[in-house]
């Protein structure tokens, strides 16, 4: 298994999810179809599917062109709002890309049709699994609650936290530097934040270097029970703390 990030728009990511044995690939959120196809051709890949994390245009906006160019390839998504969707998936559904198994994880909040995709390689069990989190989980942060609230996002991130700690995270946007700044304002003594700073310093594209285990250590939205987050907020429950923390992040200008 291999994942190739493809920057699109100003800070979005599309991805190629590749089964290296068969050279088959799925395009994840291929907003810029020509750019994604060019990357696939350069790598000698056959694109066999489109995987969509949610219906927002900066993620599903390329699906119509994808459908025209690859009429026999399924387009997976969480609702009929996903452009050109052919396969509506729900929690615990699964499908294959070559020898890769893709499991669907429903994480409604940013949108009600947000789906994260957890991928394992059946031909190489020693390879770390990956998860495509769209705008639900970012490196060091989480998405805005456009169609949900703190209860929804708390449930979504708790669910993602049950994945193996070794799972590599690929999110929908490059927001890591800003998320780091916010985390420092909330949890300045967190000993994991220097590692996140090193990641930001070393890589223009930070996706695929952090894991679910890392997120549990450096992401304030996955550390709602920590003393530092508790002191920075007034919530009496973790969902309430999540709501307050998101409001703080919305107004943060660090």
C-alpha cells in the first residue's frame, strides 16, 4: 500500500490510494481530476474508484468530471448530496481496491455524510494501516461543526481513537501549522508539541507522518479530559468542552 498526496486548490488534498501489487488506485476527493490523473499516469496506475469523504464542493466538486472520464469506476460517498455518487456507504461498510480493504467509518458532524475510510493491506499485514479523515480530523485539529455539535464531534473523534495507534492519518486540508499554534495556546506544556513543530518544520506536506497515537498526544480535541484543556474551558462534560474549544478555535488568530 502506498498513498500519494496531491495538493489541490489553496490548501486541500486529493490522494491516490495505491495497491502496489496490482497497480490499481482509488482517487480520494479528486477535486482537480486532470492533476490526479496526471499523477496516476506518471506512476503507471489504473484508477478504479473514487472515494469521497463528504459532499462539500472542495471535496466532491471533481466527481462529475471523474464520472465522465471513468464511467465504470464506482464513486463512494456518504449520501446523495455527494456529487455523482454511485455507491452510498454507511458505517462498517467495506470494499476493496486491489488487495486493500477499505472500511467505512461514519463520523457525522462537519457534515452529516462525513465518512472516514480506514485502509489495511491484506497482502502485507506488516504495513501500517491508514485513515482518510476528510474534514473530521486534521493533524492537530478537527473540522468545523457545520452539521453537528460537540456531542457529534466528540463521538467522531472517540471513534477514530479506537483505531490502532499506528494508523497513519491523511486529512483533507493542510492546517497543521495553525492547529499547532492553537494547541500551544491551550496546552503549552504538552511535551508532544515539539514533535509536531518538527513535523511542520520538516515537511511542506504534513499528511501521513502523524498517527492516531500521535493525535491522542498532541491534538487538544482528542485530549478533552486533560488538565490543561479543562483549565482553558468551562465545560462540565467532554461534549460541552468540545463545543467551547471549537468556538475558541473559530476565533483564534494566533
